[in-house]
C-alpha cells in the first residue's frame, strides 16, 4: 500500500482535532472544538427549578367556572395532579437550547449521509409554510373554504407528475416507507383486480432496508436479485427469477451504490413480460431530477421523498412525506381522496374511486411538507431542478477525485465502477487489514473533526462499506475539508490506530454500546 499523500493536505488554521489526552493536535474541519459546557452531564427538566416558580401565570378567569366533573367522566380524570417541572421561562429556553446544541445538525456542519440526501433547506420555504393561511389551516376545514390549499396540492401533484413522467399522483403517504407500502398495496390491488394471485416481490441485494420490510408487511415473499460485477442488476438472475408468481420488482435508479443502471430498459421489459409491475424507490431521485424520468424508463409506480429531494426538513421524528405517482393502469387503485380540479377552476377532494385501496392515513397528507416542496419547485423551476441534480453529481465525483488524489483510495477504494452519480460507496476492507481500524472507527473519529459520519455498513454486499452523499448544497471548501479529514485520520491511524478505535473524544457522550442500547433501551426515568 502506498502512503497517504501529505502534500495535498492543506491545513485550515485555527481548527483542531482532539486526542485521547485531551490535547488539541493537527488541522481538521470546522466545528471540532468541545467546550466544558458541552461536556457537562445533562439534567432533566424535572431536576431544574424550584417549587412555586412559574414561566407564565394565567389571568383571572373572566367566564363562569365549571366543575371538571361536569366536563369529563371520572375514568378520564386524574386521581392526583401531575408532577410538572416548576421553572422560569429563561430556564426552559436554556434547557431546550442546551439539548439542541448536543445534537449534530445540518445548520452547523456537513452531513454526508449516503442515500438520505441531507441537503440544506432554504429558509424562504420555512417562511412560506409559516404563513397563517398555511400554518393555521384546520384539517376539518370545508374544501369550499380551503381552495387555495387544494390548488397548491393539485399543482404539486402536477409538478411531481411531470418530474416522474407518470400521469397520476397521490400526496397521501406520510414518508418514503409509507409510499413504498402504498406502492406494494397498489400492486396487489392491480393483480387482484385481474384475478391473479401473486406472492413474490423482487428486490435487488443493494435495496434500501425498507424495501424488504415493506414487502413483508404487505404479505408478500421477498426474493433477492443479485448484483452484477458492474454494480447493476444481474439481468440473467432477474430473468431466472421473474415468473408468473412475481407481483413486482422494487428498484431505485441510480441504485444505492450510486450507479445508474444502463440495462434499465431491458429490466423493465423482463418485468413487464411476466405481467409484474415495476416500482421506483425515489430515495435517489436527487441525482436525476430534470435529467431522466422513471416513467420514461418503464416504471409503473414511483414514490418521492419530499424530505430528501425537495427540501422538506429531514429526520428528527418530524413529519415526512412520500407521495406516489402511477401509470394509467395503476391509477384506479390510488388512495382516496385525490385532489381534483373542475372545469370551472375549483378544486375538490375526490372520494369516488370504486377500486381504491382506501385511506392510508387520516386527512390528506402532511400539508406543511407540500408547501415547502412546492415552494422549492417554484423557486428553481425545471431548469433549476436539473441544475441541482447536475451539481449533486458533480460534487460527488469531485469529492471522489479528491479522495483519490490524497491516496485515500489505497485504503478506501470505490466498491464498484470508476465514477458515480450523486453518491458513492467505498470499501474499508483494505483499511481494516492494513491500518487495523474499521469503518465504524473512522466514522466515530470524523465526529472529532466536526463532520457527521457518512452511512456505514450499507449496502451489505460491500465489505466495511462507507456511503457518501455530499449533495448539491455544499461548497468546494467543505468538500476539500472533508477529504482532508479522511486523509488525516488514515495517516493518524498508520501511526497509532488506537486513537480512532477509542474515538470520539469531543462529543457529549463517548462511544456507546449500541447493541445493548437496542436490546435494552432506557426510555423512561423514574421520578423521586
């Protein structure tokens, strides 16, 4: 193995990494520093304050008092008053702001989480979603008095239809995984309507983990399709497994290796020849917006991640959105209601669909997500969406080239191919053998350099996988700093691998026992 090139590692003055002894050594990326305040033990809100302390005092009641027993049946009433924290307003604000600072977030650092498109969410779209007509619209509002909202939803449906190349859209699913479930249920309804009983769904071995989970939840059998040496679908394996029992092939293109499958037309032909549907996992749509359309590739069903490609904030347990677009033959089975437009320009919620699979959730979807995503689409337009995808692909290939320039590829080679689309997957196998550190160690050490780690150990077919997606919103300087940090960690590991093995050092908590946390989660603390 060749040494990691130190000549290309340019220091960023004033930025420091953290070693086990607590000393600061070496140049790394921004945000690495940890203050004593950040490392203090957390206290719950119940441990703060004092009896009688208040953040707000209600004004005196100016309407007649009513006994609670007249309003609530006894079975719904508390036997004793709840124990609530008694704190002042500054204490409340400081408590929650302090907790937020313990999290890594996109507003303060690079978040190259592969296959999740963690890109910047423009603040303009947040302001639009917060307008009273949007934020205060009640879900039970009569459609006649919510025409503006229905028009926005209808226009978003139309935009997603154009982007996907499929004519019909439902906004109802609440997340990408929910959109997947909708797609598989639509597939089942389609086959049942034709009098067919099919029990298999094909998924490539590079599929997102939600794909096989969705298939199982919908009552189908998962059948894996192999990957060929170039990183695409093994067409011969697909041909051997595609038979009359197959209901659907779930696929994303480009796939999770960051590669566009050149055999997609042949794949679609094989699937359709046995009467099955072709489903597009939209998680990687950020690579091809305005460049290619799933419908034109032969897909029957597409789900979108508005919280990935269309800048609805991602993660944190908040609302997502996973609309689906479908071909003509799948349209009769769409969930109800669907937003429809009359000839006079008014809008309604169409419930009259005899073959519909029914509702997938209460009301009509996560409306705030629709507003942000529609604002994003309107802000960029068709040319802007195309440019965003082109920049995402350019950034990924630039970062890949910078890593090769540093000599990182000797220890973290590209798993498949030579170039990539919007993301790439590196194999840490050589790093593990030559430098005695695992991908997990590299990921943990990156936290000390101020970067959120990329996705690790996925896809499963890549040894010690590291999956990187820089997105189109990051600058050249950020990508350079990330490449420098990877090179610095590998050079450091060549001298002392124990540093990375024991990382991180600068985070509020050190390395955790993730297996124990998953098997025995502590989700409740007893109050004295």
